């Protein structure tokens, strides 16, 4: 007898094959039977009529930061609401383990770093996580049996450095003995089930003290030694971030990334490829790294988002505006001093010059302040401005847009919420995205779910993309879109028995209404530990989500079940060839 039978579903199986109608039976957490003959399946304890609905494999999000959130939110909301059943965490060099037991204060350093660099609530990190582990194995064990999604974790370079070198990890170089200790610690973490090495060299990544995070101080020899160690373990990967990921790689960055993937003989992925028809040279330059890697026996995969993720800004709290060259020092001043600077015409002119300069890279996209929409306001003088476009307000006032924006923010003591309208929402950019998605080393993903909680909400990319494919731009057919969200990331990570809807595979499933599948508008909610805020987005058209055969979402509501598995390298992943595997 089957545990559950889904009857009459339109199956899109993740392989790219055309849809077909079938009954799908589940038993012991696996897909036990798929039959296209109505009534031919075994009897089942429970049944579900799925006529008119689409059944797909669960979606795999290749880049998240759910490392902490899973402790207070085992349901990985809102990702699971949007059909994500497997998440990859521990990215960008940042993990909560290992921690050196001889330095208890390292946990506080890690919390403050995660709060600064990944936009996590410090209060939530303090109140929502028990920090009871020291080793990477203990961290994974702390999650086992208490999560609703499947989750695998990279081993963060910053944690390795901090564990071995202490405060000297920031600014220092390891001695030969310390490098040996780092490698031994890494091997121990990998043996426990770490998916591979994650590291960052990005100039935007600073710790809670405002200093470059530990991995940014690593020289190529250290990175290559760790990469070789990755290759000694089954089913492993590399994830790496450099400054050029945000715009265009320098020659030295391509040399480094190619060296790392070829040293490991494992795929390396990076985040995130920004596609904009106004910068046509970016995509070829970024994908040149992939082409060179393949020529030398490695593989470099670029993650890119299939939607435009809305991000809010503020001159009052840390956000992407702080990362514009020359802006960080001004926006770090006490609020009264900050307002005084922003009201100085000479300062504003210099800020605009820096924001529009080549050194700003991808952050130049933020410099068209006339395209900003005013969000929440907090003063009487700003009443009625919410929803207005700064360009229009500036024209009414006879001011330059950035002047108008700063005055509005100053009136709110810099608490005003700002929503920049994307500059790359044009037909040419969408056509360039469609063509870029066809590249063998481009993968959909990069949600950053679990991070930047009150600034952006990338988790709903799955439902928004499917809605766009079915009823919007229709850039790719449904069967290909589903494969891009399921089998493609599962194959990159070498996931065993996941990513496809086929007999014998794990029953990670999404059942949705093709007429309604979509993501709702992101709204600010206060549901984190300590009443901290985050952006949330409701899923539309999702009837059911199952993880390992157990229903975890019903009509966008969490059921409370926690059937997820901590996915460990080797046991739950296989080695993927750098030739494509």
C-alpha cells in the first residue's frame, strides 16, 4: 500500500521532458510509482486530486544563508512556501562553525560579523541560536532532526582562519604550522559532511569592527591549498566571491578562480552574475572565466537571478549605498553629523561623482536617484510622499533629485525607506538574460535567502519566475524553467536522488496552480527573535510542498512537520566531474 497518492497531476519531471498526466504514489519518503493509466496505482492511505495542477520536483536554492535562521525557523520561510525543498548554506566564506572552544568570545565576533556582512539581526542571532557547538560536526548535529527542508552547508574560510589564528586572522598570514592546522580542521569539517570550501575576497565584506573579513587576507597559496583539500573528499564543491563578481573580473581574479577549480578538480560557483543590456561587455567577460576553466580541466559556474529582486535602501542604516566608494565614511557618521554632510552641496556633488565613477562598478546602478520611490516616511512634513517618485518631486521643487532625496530623508531623521526602480527592466536586458541562461555554466540562483533580511527578499524567485514563464514574458517553456530550478542545481551539487520526479527518488515535491503561481509583494514583518524586522513575501498558487514525502506546506501555510535532512557530502552527494558531470 502507498502512503499517499497524487491523482491526475500534470507532471513536469525536472528533466526538461514535455509534461504528461499521471498518478504519483509515495511510500517511505520516496516516489514509489508513476502511472499514466488512471486507477492503475496501488491503494493508498491518503489520496489527493491534482486535476488541473502541476506537480514538479522540489526546488533547489543553490545560494542561501539559512545557517542561523533554521534554529528559530526550521521551515526556512519564506523559501519553503515558494516550493524550495533543498537549500545550500554556508556561502561566501561565512559559517557559524567551527568555533574555537579556547576562545568563547569568538561566538560574539561571529555574530557581529554575520550581522554586518549578511544583514542578519544581531538580536535574533543572540536570542534565536544557542551556540552550543564548537566543531562543524556538532553544528550539523545540532540541526539534524529539527528542520523541515533539506540543507547542506559549505565550510566557511573565515571560521577556519579565526579558529586557528584568532584575532590575527584579520590582517595576518598563517605560519606553515597554522596552515597545516587550518587544513586539518578543514578535513575534519569535510569528514563531518561539509559540502566544500566557501570563501570571499570581495571588497564589500567587512566584519563587525568594519575591518576586511578574515578570508580577504588570504593569499593565493592558502586558497589553493584549501582547494586541493576539497578534492580529497567525495561529493564536494567550491564557492568563491571576489570583488569582480559585482561587475567584471580582473585578470588576476580569473587566474585565482581557475587555479582553485583545477586544483580541486571540483566545480566552483560564484554569485551573482548581473545581466544588463546597458553593459553588454559584462556577460562575456564574466563567462570568460568559465570558458578558460573548462579548457584547463576545471569548471566555474555563474549564478544569476531570473527576476529583479526589489531592495530597499536607507540613509539611516547600513545598506548597499554604504558600499559605494567614498560613501561608507559619511554614512557611518552619527546621524546629526551625517545630515549636516548630506545638506552640504559640495559633499553631495562629490558623493554623486564617486557613485557615477568607474570605481563604483555595479553600484553605479544605484546612482540614478530620480528613479527612487519613497517608501515609509516618519515625519509630518513628509506626509503624502510615500509612493511618489523622486524625479517628480524634484521637478516640483526645482531641485536636483539627490538633493530632494536627502532633504526628505533628513526630515525623517534618516529613517525614510527608499525603493530604487531597477534600470535593467527593459526588453533588451530580458532578451540578454534569456540568451545567457542557455550557457552551460550559468545556473539560476543567488537568492541570499536568510540574509539582508530587512533590505531584500530574494527567496520568492522560484514562484515569480514560474509565473513569468507561464503568464508573463514567457522567456522559456515551463518544462525548461522547472529543470532550471530543480535538476540543474541538483546536478551541480551532485545530490543523490533529488532534483527529478522519477521512481526511486526522494519525494521532494511541489504541487501548484499554473493559473495562479506567483509571489506576493514583499512586506515588512516583525517575526524574528527580539521582534526584529524582515521582508516577507507570500506565495500564490502553491497547493502543497512535500519534503521526503511529508507535507510541509498546505495552501501557503506551514504544517509544522520537520522531515528535512541535513545533507552531508559523500553520503548524500556524489562527486561531480568538472567536465559537467
